[in-house]
C-alpha cells in the first residue's frame, strides 16, 4: 500500500477511536475526568464493554489519548497565533498578548479539555512521558519573545535558577534551542527565554484556570482584561518593546 494511504479497516478503526474520544469528551464535560469509565462510554455508544477494549486498552489509555489531543490542540492554537503575529510584524509585546490571548480563547472554548490537562489529577492515573513534550510545545512559541528581552531585578533570581536548570537538564536545553536557535550557545539568553516561559505559564493558569473554573463570577472584571494586565506587567519585567 502506498505511503500515506490506509485501507478501509484502518479508516474504520480510526473513525471509531475518534467517536469514542468524542463521547468521552462529552462525559468529561458533564462529570469530570474522575467519572470517566469505558463501560459508560460503551453504553452511550450502544456497544459492549469488551468491544471498546479493541480500541483502547483501558480507561488510562483513553485518558492518555484525550490528554495528548488536548495538548496538541492547545499547542496548535498558540503556534497559529505566533505565526500570524510574526507575519504581521508585530512587536514582542504585541506577540506576547496574541499568544496569551490565543491560549485563553482555546481554554474558554474547550474548558473540559483545559481542566483535563490543568485541573485536579485523576486518582490512580499516571500520564505517559510524552505528555511533557506536548506541554512544552504549548510553551515553545513564548520562548523567543523573552530570550532577547532585558529582564530586570525582579526576575533575576528566577533567571539564575533557569541557568542552573539548563546546565542540569540536556532535554530542557534542547527544547529551548528548538525555539531559540540563535541563543543555543548563549546560556544567559536561553535562561531569559526559559524564565519568561515559566512566568507566563504561571500567569496563564492563575488567570485562565480561575476563569475556567467559574471563579470570576460577580468579581466585576473579565478574564481577558485581567490576563492582558498580567501580560503587560510581565512584558515590563523583561522590557519587551
């Protein structure tokens, strides 16, 4: 069979897996990840429980597939925003707002997916190692925004910690270099990028997480307004133009 082509059986299998994941996502939206069960998914689809085990080895296998998809969708939203902002020639500060806004928009549109990857851990579940790389793909486009900034004294201690992290973890160094290739030989610049990415991750989840959980109701502000203010302060801390 030519590369890139699949037979009818493979296409049917992939279609069925997609339908199972869609059903599981609906149940996640209704009851949360802790209530996910293959038997419940099978019942909604009109299948027997054992039939689903031909597509997923168990609940954890299904959860892992949903988590991978969630990270991939979030990463695509941020990457698309980064490409659009770069093509438009926007400043680093404007690009930061575009990327942060894209992530918030994704989370607001897909709250059950957001909570799956950033909410409370599911008891007894251990995510596969590859989810770390997928999470880093979400953060990757933020790295170059900060790598060529000029961080002030307020973040100097964090920059120092990031330098130590880069020295101790080759995987982190390789990740940063993929997004900031010109800083690969400049540990200080790499540390700037990493410090900014860690801070923006914390800011995103401080704001987006509260909004997604419904904690802003009655507080007199919108989630996008709060996030914009947080990103503005972060841009100031790195003297982004």
